[in-house]
């Protein structure tokens, strides 16, 4: 009987006849649905037992289980507990780029757990505890170098991910511990050291850890100034190092050194393969900020517009990197007193950020604060301050939920709210500038950008030739 059934199914399979309806779920989908339903119906102790067993499943099976759990609001607490487990999260995070959209969807849903929106912050704290335990166990050990190096690469990626998601201080903590892991390697290599220090410096600048950043700058400078080996086989991440050094000096308002490192980064940037395009976009942002600080508004607007166009082309209009460039574009417009275009840029950026990370993220706090300030300035013309106040209150509420210990952020937002409550400032000039829109500039090649940047000022041209020569 079994052999006859097998022969029938075998013939049907090769003749194109389906035994089951075309839209019927697969065996895996049926198992996932049954497992999640059992978790929903089980008592709390029983569901925890189920999930302890689920953690041993491979990532291709874990992802649809967590995705299915997103459908049920009553499972948000369990979903959050699973995602804040560093072992489980890293199983999903490492090497499964196709499932990142699903992973971020799960993070957005878990952040809606009542009273516990800071999923990534708690995950980062748990991951740091895991790294500290590993450092204690491996202290003085040099036998298992491949595993240590793999952990280093994982931590670098995770620290960068935290920074991009807005959790800069958490990213800085992870990358600081990564430095201790690198110290366990007998020969870590100059490229890995430079790459890790550049990422650490970026996170420290983003979290305003200026004193720690100063120490990192000295370490990075020592590596940058070392002579390159005769073989030249190893490619050094010089552009990334120059970028972060320039960003640091911009942050501390040392514009001469910022200018120096921005020029070196521009001279070293290559407009070739895809990875280099991201560096070019970062270089354009840095030199645009420098130009705005020096009140070269036309040049700064042209450069940041080129960065926006390139980011949209390279990453697409729904990507965290494009949102980052768009935020810088809004900041440049705000510095130029182009309030209405700045509001448009920040609003679009907030929409993209909400789709990628959800509106319960530090990015939303910053963007709501920017919108509150822009709408306050705009209200001098319209006379309506209620919208500005609403954005300021939203930013403060998010800051209390996500960053309860960050006094500096709350103080800045409270100052913005108090400014709005005081009403219009009659000493302010209400005339707004109307710069060229980013779409008004046709895309320039990197060579054309260098020429425009260097020919504007004789000092720019002289320093640029010195760097390129």
C-alpha cells in the first residue's frame, strides 16, 4: 500500500499535478504557527521552557518564529526578552543579511512593549556583560586566535549597528571592549587597529564623550603617522581614519585641523567601487559642514546636495544611510536660515527613520527636537507656535523613556520648549534664505567636486595640492 502511494505521488510530482492546494502552508510554516500558538496558550512558566528549547534552533528557523510572534501584542514581552539575549540575537545578526528587514521589524515590535522601549540599549548591556565574561576567561590566553578574531569582527559590526541606530553611547561601550579583545591578539595588524579606532572615535563623537575621544585621537594619530610598509600589499583604511579625525576637530571647533584632515580625506577618496562610494558620501558631508562653519554657504549647499544625490542613488530612498545624509542636509539648511526646506528635510528623515527603526528610537528624539526648533523659527512668520510646542513635548517624552539618565539631552530639549513658551523673539530677523534645492544641482564627478572645492580659495588650493602631492 505504501509503495503504491509512493508511486502515485512520484508520478504526480513529475507530471505537474499537485497533491495539495497551491496556497497551502509548508511543513515549516505549519510548525512555526503551531509553536507560536502553543506559546500563546501556555502559562508563563511553560512558555519560558518552550523558548529555552527554541534558542537552539538555527537562524533560518528562528527568524520566522520571531516574525510570527510579531503578530500578537500579548507576546511583545516574550519577544523582547528573546531579542535582548545576546547569544540568540547574534545568531540572527551574523551572516543573514537577507533577514535584516525581518529582524528590524521584530525590534520595532518589541520596542512597543509597555514601559520597556529601549530594546537595543538592554541588548547592548547584556552583550557587554558577555564580552567582559569572555575577557576574564581568556585573559592571558593566545591559543584560540581565530575565535577571538571572529568575536572582534562581530563586535565591530554590532558597535557600528548600535551607532547607526542612534544608540551611540552603547556603541562606544561595545567598541571600547572590542579594543580589549584586540589586545589579546599577538599580531592584530595595523588595518584592524585603525578600523576599530576609527569606529570607536565615531561613536564617542556621536555620544559627546569628548575626553575619551581625545585619547582615541592620539592613538589613531600614532597609527596614521606610521610609515607604510615596503610591500604595500595591505590596504589601510586611511580615508575612514582621516574622516573621523576631521569630524573630531569639527566637533571641538578646531576648524584649521578639521580643514587639514578634510582635505586629506578628499584627496584620498576614490570614486570607483561600491564600498568607496560610501566614503565619498561621508567626505562630502564633512567638507560641507566645514564650509558652513566658515560661512561658505553656497559651496556647503552644493557639497551636501551632492552627498544627498549620491546617497539616494547608492542606498535608495528607504535606508538608514540616506536618512543620515538627509539629517545633515537639514542641519546645513538650518544653519543657512533656510527654515522651510529644513523642515521638509527633517520631516522626510523622520518618516524614513520611523520605517526603519520605529519612532521609539534616539533618532526620533533628535529629529523631533530639530523640528521643534525649526517650527519655532518659522512661527515668527506664521504666528502659530502650537506645532513647535507639540514636537518639543514629543521629543521630551521620548527622551524620558529612552534616555532617562541623559541630562544633557533633556536640558537642551527643555531649553527649546522654554524658548517656544516665551513666544516670538522680536530681535530676530524673520527673513529666510532660499538656497538652491539639492535637485537643482546636476551630479558632479569627484574630480569636478575637488576642482570646485580647491579653486574657491587660494588656501584651499594650496593645501589640497600639498596633500595630493
